[in-house]
C-alpha cells in the first residue's frame, strides 16, 4: 500500500488521550478530580499563590544586575611610544609585553595605535596595528608580522 496523506497514522503509543482535570467524580478519576489530596495545589488557583521559601525566594527577589559583560576581552590598545623601551632589532610579542608589565597578564590581544614617535627598529609579531602605527613602524625600519 502506498503512503499518502489520507492513510498516514501516528505510531502506536505515541499519542496520549487528553486527561480532563477538575470535573469531579464523573470524570472517572475518583473523588479528587485528578488533583491529588488536599493542600494548596489541589485548590482552585492554588499554584500561583504558592510562596517560595528559603534561599530561592531571596535570589528571586534580588534585582538583576544591569549591563552586559562580554566573555571575550577586547584587545588592549597601546601607543607606539611604549615600544621605545625595547632594544633595537628586538622581536616584540604579546608575551614580551606581559613580561615587561606593559599589559596585564590576562591579555589575549594587543592593538598598536599611532600615539607618539617610534625611535627603534623592531619586529612586531602577533600584534595588530592601525594604519598609522603600521606606517610608523615601517618608517623606522621595522617590520610588522601579523
């Protein structure tokens, strides 16, 4: 038999009959109308009035903090004049900047911006640079390796 829209049926056991709550003994669920025995939840409108207790209530009543904190930190911006503390011909990397306490230890990315004058011939490796900073590094005889 071919499968067509008019003969499709759900798999056996995948569909359950709707349970009709709160209609008394006649609904076939005994005297509690399918709501269990006594208590606030068995009453009409009982769930919304239920009060949380303990720490959960305290957490819920504490206002949320505003704002947004990104998981990934932004690149630390550095002026070119900071690189003058390195020797001529030195290779400048993020690790070298961390060792000299120029940037914090958690730094994952650094971007050089054109502030001040660069007076050394350096190889800058693994550090991003603005167009102005790149021009100044190359003018001083250094190289910028992505």
